[in-house]
């Protein structure tokens, strides 16, 4: 299937005018504060392929910001949605139980790390799940403080903005924030806080924060791979050290697997790479194949700590979304997508390292499984972020037929999140487009 637009003719002009009308409609009717990575107006999608209303075809390396590990419109997921929608679209779990919620809760209790008895709560978004995890931690420990980390992203609500480390655009103009949050550094090898020994320095900072607030910290919440922060994998020794410190100081360890979960990193959950078992796991994005669904899964005694009625919500654990979630787990297992993520990541990392060898704009290449990124810099010695160049690269890639998104504190990281169902030919075709777009930017900059 060609990645180029079909030949321009009379019909194209009609469709193009429709796209222009829809873009004008967005500008007129939608808040300007809602950002968008591309100017695409999408019509339909399948697997790793997207078509816009102009009939142009794209490869998708964004996958709904990591919500589509099983790809767009997977037939098994679509069938589950259709069947459930014909039976029951909504009930509200706070009113009455229904089978998909119960089945998916049991599946996550079995699947997530830890051999202890677990329970699950469903919500709608990653931010909502993080908030509920903090509520559970506070109710269970009787403490109020929460430790979060530099470069973190946990959501856009008032509490999750306080937990988030990136100021622009997520926090600008929205303060004051929840005060009971402590921020300490998380290891970032390319931009270290402690160049001598980044892991040891960050663990010392965490320990100091806990010692400075004895008996006050309810939870430590972290991302095993920082997503919006630039696809920065947490070193295994740091994760293990954080687990030990949490246990020593009576705090709960919460793993935010919203973007890194469900096979993305070559394990069902990224925290498994460190061999660490958190007390609570926060899940969302690829849980339901694009439908809004999130979860908090953790130790049963912790999940039962809030008062009856203290957790819940009108739409949390919608039956259609839960049916989709069960189908997603089926697909990941039956199609071997956890192992597939490792293969995708190995191919992508190899190509990005080739790009780095031939292009001074690429300052760092990193990733875990199929959660891969390259960080662009204007100068490899100063590591000055190439944010404008990164924006141009994303735009040029879209013109050539590849959907990409940025990340990082300075928006200078190109992150790759292709659906795990992508074939090798499509993966290589997308990487070819990325290479060509990078060459365009480098040429403009005289490299």
C-alpha cells in the first residue's frame, strides 16, 4: 500500500475542501487550549494504518498516545464492543454489578505483579486512576504526603498536576496546587542531576525526603518508564532501591504503568524488568483498545481501606469498555504481542542508533521494548534542546505519511509508539520516513 497521497483530481479538491472546513470548524468550536500534534483530520484506521478525510494514508507511530497496543479497530476487540453494546451499554457499577467488570477485575488481579491477594477499581482515565491510588494510600496509611519525581507526568487534574514535574504546558496558569507533594530527582542518564553516580544520588535524595518527613509519607508514585518526560527508563537498581526505602519508611509504592503497561516494554508491565512488586499499580491507555478505561490494582487490604462509597464513579468500569479490555488481553496473549514488543524495539533502536551515527542532531537514543525515543539537540556538547527542530521533524514526517508525537521537558524528544501488531515491512517503512524527515531538518540546519 503506497504511503503517498493518491493523484490529485476533481474528487480530491472536493475532499480537500471538506478537510479545510473541518479544520475551520475545530478552530471555531473547540478550545484553543486543546493542543494537537498534527493537522490531520482522520476518517478511519486499521492496525497501524490511518486514512484522513482527503484519502491520504499514514503509518501510525503514535497509536493514540500509546492506547492502541493491539492496533486500530482490531476485529476481536470490535466484535466484543459490538456484542456488549447490544446487551448493556451502561449501568453504573455503584448501582448494580455486571459481568465484564467482574471478569476484567479478576483478570488484572491475576496478571499484575505480586502473589498476594489483590483487588481492582476501575475508572475512566489515567489521571483519575492516579488520584484514586493516592486516595487508597492515604486511607490505608493515615498519612498525607506523596513523593513524586522530576520529569514525571501523572495527569492534568489538580492533584496529578501537582505530581507532574513538567511545568509547560501542563501547569502554567493553573496553580496553586495541592501542597502535600514532595518532588525529588529521578535518574536521567542523558541529563543527570548527579553526574558522578546518578542512581546513588537520586536514591540519597529520596531517602532524605523520607527522613525529613518521618511517618508522614503515604506513597511514592513513579513511572517505570517516564512517558511525557521523554521515554526515560528508570534504572532497575533505582527501582529496587526505591522499593526498599518505601518498605523501610512505611510508605506504599505506586507504579504508574499508564503508558508503559500491557506489553509495551517487552513485559506485561515495565516494573517487571526490575523484579519489583509495587503495592498498587495504575493502568489505563492500552487497557481497552482505545475506549476510556483505567484501573487501580493492588493489595486487597489496601484497596479495601477507604470507607464504603469512598471510591467509584458514574462511568468507571463501563461494561462496553470492560468487554473491550477483556478482548485486548485475549489479543495480547494470542498474538504474542509481549514478545513482539521486544522485536519491534530492537529493530527501532538499531535504526535510531544508525541515525545518531550520521546526524549530529541526535543527542541520545533510548528505550525499553517498543517504547523507544531519540532526543534531539542543537549541540552535542552543551546538549541544548532542539525543540524547534523536533517540531519540524514531526511536521515533515506527517507530510511524508508518518504520524509522530513529541515528548520531554523541552519537547525535543521524538517518541515511537507503533501498535504492537505492526508488521516488519510497515515498521521499516515508517523508520525510512523518519530518517528522511530527519535528513530534511539536518539539511536545513546545515548539517
